[in-house]
């Protein structure tokens, strides 16, 4: 088979960005609806201090699940999509199986550590409220890690529709339980809510494993270029460091609130974070489908196609996010008072955090490109440098002005980081991932060869 025919066949396997984003959009909308539903119902079912503990428990789950994933949420698209693009389906199959084994095994180890922590750590005055919480977190960690990696594996083999709804299970189960409890006038407690969250993660991990097993069963050919677990781990270590730092930076505000504020303020800030996260959903929807597509286009040296996809992505995401922010600013205050006046501060915090999210969207898919196209070390250096600024500004903010100034510091650093990501993408890959890509003068002018 000639090289031109082979390239044509590989291109035919790549779904269009529009179709992939359509499937991802449906899943993200489901996740968004379930997340918003659980966030709105939690303050109606639990006291503010219990809501604060719930948010801390979810942060612990996410943080240690990221440790268990070892950065494979970013490495998976690069490894699997490259194998599929090159027609080496045997290698793609082996990578999928080994990545799940790595994450499952390490997640089990981390979960066991947390189970021991629940028995030996002294919480202090909140010991009664925290009793049993870490044990449930221990159960959640391996399931959450495995499900998150399975989502990326499914996207990497262009099974976007199957992956789209996987991570909606945890919030959906919580929302359904809270709806039932409030409707039936049953007094829900924190442990019940956390156990529902664990059940959702477990369901997601089982469903993901079944779908991936079915897909891999069709690839019976032998591996052309084998890759072992050690090689996978060596490849993903830079991503592990980057994702851990990224998570630490993304949660530095909640960590500082935990140290210097009350559980009630943590609950209010947590609700604001959930609302602000909604604003970045348009970009997240596109990114969820774009990561494997970017690897595929870069592998085929189609820089023009990559730039066109980036331009479309950032344009649509910016318009949608701007409209959502305007809606929040004009209607949010009234809606909060109709829902729960005790969370009025959440509205003002959401406006500040939302401004940072809007600035982040203007930078497009810059961070994702660095991760999946092999520039992980540069991404880590940028993350580390901006991380220092984030920690310093957040510490100054919480000490000087409490949660509002803390939110302002987070928003500022959010924009700062994506600015440097975008600059690195322009210099390294000769494409513009920002909103400036819609301008003719921002088009790439150099013709680099793929590294």
C-alpha cells in the first residue's frame, strides 16, 4: 500500500471536530446538569458545615485519584491515538489494557493508605462530623481514577459518544438520592451522600471497563511496535508531575480556606466554584473531543487543519462563555435569593471567579496542546512558575481580604497561566490557540517539521 493511500485511510478514521464535539457536548451537558443539580440540592439537604466537609472530601478524592492516574489522562491520548493513526491496533490494544492495570493497581494502594488514615488521624473538634468520611474517600479513589482514565482511553479510540456520559454517574446518583430524600422528607446525612458518590464512581469504572473490553476484542492483530508498562510509566512521569502541580494550584484556594476559614465559608466558596466551572464548559466540551484529534492531525503533519480546528474551537467557546457570564451577572443575585439567601456571598465570589474563567477561555486549548503533543516539560515549567505566583497571591488574598480577595487572586493567576501556555504553543508548534487566531494577522508564518 502506498504512503498516500495509507495516509488517506488514516485520515478517514478521524471523526470531524463537529461530530466529536456534538457527542462530547451531550455528555458534558449531562455532567453539567447532574453537577448543578447536586450542588443546588446539597445546601437544601445538609447543614453548611456538612456541605463544607463534602467539598473537602471531593477534593481529597480528586487529588489522590490524580496521583493514582500518574498523569495518564494526558499520556493516554498521545500513546493510543498515535498507535491508531499509524494503524498499529495491536499496540493500541496493549496500551489500553496496561494503562488500566497501572491505574487500578496504584489506585488500590492509595485507597488502602486512606483507609488506614481514617483510623489513625485525629480531626479535633470536628471529629464527629468527619467520622467515616476518609473511609468512603478511600473507596472512591481507585474508582474515580480508573473511570477518569477510561474516559480518555475511549476518546483516544474515537469512541467519544461512549466516553461522554461516563463521568456523569457520580453526580447523577447524588442528585437522584437528594431529590428522593427531599421529596420523601427524609433527613439525609453526609455519609449517605458520600456513599452515593462512591456508587456513581464504581458504576462508571465498571461500565468503562466493559466498553473498552468490547472495543479491544475487535483488534486481534499483533503489535508492530510493542511498548511495556515501564516505558508507559517513564513517558507519563512528566505528566504526573504537571497534573499534580496543576491540581494543587487549582485547589490552593480551598486548601487555604480549610486552614484559615470556617466550614461555612468553605461551603459558600465551594458553591461559587461549581457555578464558575459552568462558564468554562464550552471550552471543556470542545477540548474533550479535540485532544485525540490534535494528536492525529499533528501526527499527519496537517498544521493547517490543526490551526483551522483551533480557530473554530476558541471562537465558539469564547462567544458562549461570554453570554453565560453576562447571564450570571444580570440574573444571579435574584436567583440566589429565591434559592437560598444564606449563600448570597457565593454569587459575588462566582462573579470574580467567572471573570478568570472567561480569561482562560480566551487562551483556547493551549494547555491541552502542550500536554498531548509532547511538550510536557515546558508545560510543567510554566505551571511551576505561575504556581509560585498563585500561592503568593492567594496567601496574600486570604490574609488581607478573606474569600473575595482569594477569589480575585485565583482569577488573576488563571489568566496568567493560560497566557504563557498560549505563547509557548505559538513558539513551539507554530499555531495560535487563542482568540486572536480569528484575526488574519495571527496565522502561522513558519513551516516547521514535526519533532
